[in-house]
């Protein structure tokens, strides 16, 4: 009997051209996997798209003096052409700025909130007084607290590879104008993942066709969840 195979491929930020790492690390392996299962007679749905939302796009757009929409549209079209030339066999390659995506994202958020799976929490974040705006992680640079690299981003140090919290940077500065930001409180919504652990464990129990290492790692991560988007370390 034919299986139903959903191949969900990483969504690239549309802030620059695809490079060899994208192609070799994510898209060509996924395409090989999808083609294999089609040859086996399985029902395959291979989907992905361009991520139109995120600080990498707005940072690059600000740098070029254009809108995020203009930057995203340009690179989404280039993604489509690159994949066409490579022959990557997507059943659907879309993007996150469609009306359908907006509606579904809104509906999911509303439903989770109505059922009590979301909660609000106040956090500290850098704020640019000169620009009058909060600064997401990639809008902040500074010295890495791990290796001392002076141009670490607020989310990661490209020199040592450490994942960072922007507030831990030494001598932080705004990527917009180089001025030192101040710390202000801001409110965010979080998903109460801990409440979903039983449902996730039930879902995983019959996944014996998964590779053992993948299943065990997933079960470990699920058991370690707390009420925010990250596993507890």
C-alpha cells in the first residue's frame, strides 16, 4: 500500500541569493528524497517557500534604502528561477506574504489564545532612543561574551558559532546608526508548550517507521519542554 509522504523543506529568508550551503544542505537532499518516494509509488507532497518576515530581511532592506516588500519580492523571484534551473521538484513553493498564509496564521493564533495555550510575559529588550524603536536581535551588534569577537550579532557570533542573547553582548550598539541602545521592557506572547506534552507523546508513540535516533531525540526534547518556545537546558 502506498504511503503518504510530506516533505517539508526549510524556508529561506528572502534577503539574498541562495548559496551552495542552502542547496547542498537542504534543497537537493529533500528533492532526492521526494523523487525516491515518487519512484516507489508513494504519494508525495513536497512544499516550501520564501520567508518574507524576519529581521534578516528588514536589516538588509534598511541597508539598501528600500522597503522589505521590494527586497523580498526580488529575491523570491530569484529563488524560483534558481530552483527552476536546478530542476527541484516542488509541488508547491509559496511565500509567507500571501493572503492565505496571513489568514491561517491569524486563525491559529486566535484559536490557541481562545483555548488558553498562550500567555503574555514582559521581557527586557534593547531600544534605540535615536530611532524610537525596539531592536530585534539582528539589529544589535557588539562584542561576543564568549570569544571577544567585536562584531557579533545579537543572536549569534559568526566567529565562534555561539548562540547569544542580545542582552549579553559587551558594548552593544545599534546596527541602524551605531549608537548604544537602552534596555526597556516589552510584552510578548508565548506558547504554553508544557501543556501539550501528553498530546505530543501520544502522537509520537506509533512513529516506529522513524529512524530510532530521530525518534529518541524527539521524545527526549518533548519530555524536556517547558512553557516557552525552547527546550529546557
